[in-house]
């Protein structure tokens, strides 16, 4: 059974880069499916951030595209999120998802000085 696990710092300072790792087990990120990052700010709804496909193509939410990068390491079966120039509005629980049904538990990232 596929499992996804997010990891990364829980606190990031404003203007810095938020970097998260999703470690996948039970499936290969190169086999098929869309490997996605989604976030939920406190008190708000889910926001789709972007995706990396099995063949390595990336697509981003237009509202975040200028600050977002998704990449992967196929040898580690991991994919990554980098969000530049963070502000307190980027505080959220971040999820990695094998679209659509398989979610990691999420990791809270707080942006604060």
C-alpha cells in the first residue's frame, strides 16, 4: 500500500525558502500518477500548489507559480517542494498527495520571525 510522508522544518522565517520532502513507499514516483503538493492555511480551505508527473513534468498553481518549484529524486523515491519568499500567509499544513486518494499526514509549517 502506498504511503507518503512529509518532512521538513516546522518554522521558517519570512523571506526565506520553505523546503519540504515527500518520501514515498509502496509505489514508484516514476511509474504513474500525479505527485502533488496541497496546503491548508489555518481556517481556510485546501489549496492545490502543483504537481510533478511520473515522467517529470511539472505544473503549478498560477497564483504561486513565480515562487514555487517541485522537483524529485527518483533514486530516493522522493519529491520536493520549494516555496520562495515566504510570508506569514504561507503558514499552513502542507500535504503531499498521490492524486487523488492517497495523502500524507501533513506537516505544519509556520512562517514567523
